[in-house]
């Protein structure tokens, strides 16, 4: 499986997980689109925090190639989420 495909799968998982939380609180004022947009924003916050953590870790482990791959993966997840 390619890193791009894996990023797409993870982006979908994150969006689904956040949607399930949001849908637990039904409201007459929420449309499916609003729920989707809210879940997307929450998922992006999650990914941004992960990327911040990776950046901080890279500062102390500059030679660790796994961190670069991990950063590439989560950046791909963020790109997919932004395109939803």
C-alpha cells in the first residue's frame, strides 16, 4: 500500500470518528453538511497537533528517517482532509 493510499484511509477514519462523536448530539439546527464540516475541522486540529508533535521530536532526533516518513504520512492525511 502506498503512503498516499494509507493517508486517504486514515483521513477517512478520522473524519468518520469525529462524525460519530458529533452525531451523538443531534440538533434540529445541524445539517449533515454542518456535521461533516465540523468533523473535518476537528480532524484537522487532531492532525495539526500530531504534526506539531512530530516537528518537536525532529528537533531532538534530526537523523531519524522514520520521523520524516511519519511527517510525510500525516501531511498527506492533512492534504486529503483539506480536499474533502
